[in-house]
C-alpha cells in the first residue's frame, strides 16, 4: 500500500530501540531514507539493516516495518501476505484441558467463531494450525502459565482487507470468552 506518509506512533519506544540498536527512530528513518528505502520492498530494507548496519534479526524486521508504516508504505496489521491479527487469553485451566477443547472437533464447535476451519498440523499441548475461511491462515498456540492457568494465543493471517482485522478480533475475543466459560463449568 503506497500513499502519503502519515504520522505513526512506533510500537516500541525510542529509548528501547536506541538501547538495542544504537539509534532512535528518527535516526533509523534518516538512514533508510538516505538508502532509498522508500522505493524498496520489505526484504531489501531488511537486507540494508543487516548487511550495512549489522542490526540483529528481530530488530531489523521491527525497524523495517516501522519505517514502512512511517512512510505510508504499510498500515498497522499489514504483512507481505495480507493482514494479520492476534488475540490471546489466559484461562484458569490446565494446559492439556485447554488444548483438548480446541483439538476435539465436538468441543471446538461449541466455542469457535462461525467459519470454515481445515486442520493442517498440530502438536499436543503446543499448537493447532490450519486454513480459516478458505483464504486465511489460523494458528493457535498453547502455553502453560502459573499453576492451573494456561494461555491460548490465536493468530489469523492472510486476511484480504484491513477491515477484516477488527471483524476477526471481535469474533475471536467472543470465542475465547465462550471457551473460558465452558472450561469453568
């Protein structure tokens, strides 16, 4: 998505980016502007940060994304393959019970949002993945927390439109609330 640059608020503070990379946001924007990054694809921006500036992997991705947002090349939640949204919830239940409520198709139908899901891979008590409504991708991760609590983290990616982000967020927030209610019965 191209267009006029709009002011954006980076998702990480100036102090944090400077502490980890040696430069604040304004300095990184200047560096990338000088390198002609506004005319480059994401991967080329990342290569500049890696090869010319030695920025560590996670930070070069973060800087590239924030640069693209600051210059109007990308909007929030946009990825190279569409739009993405993540929702998580910590629930007072065991990890295995939380995973089972997702892996078991009968239990899953009782709380999942409306939509077509097709499983592609899973690992017990760790993750559950597949296609969502034919064109999107659904990834669910499971994490043990303190005693008798577990977290479920849902990511829906490859969404076609920015407007789909909030629709999916609301649908999954409601679904995770239903899941919590079911598990607390």
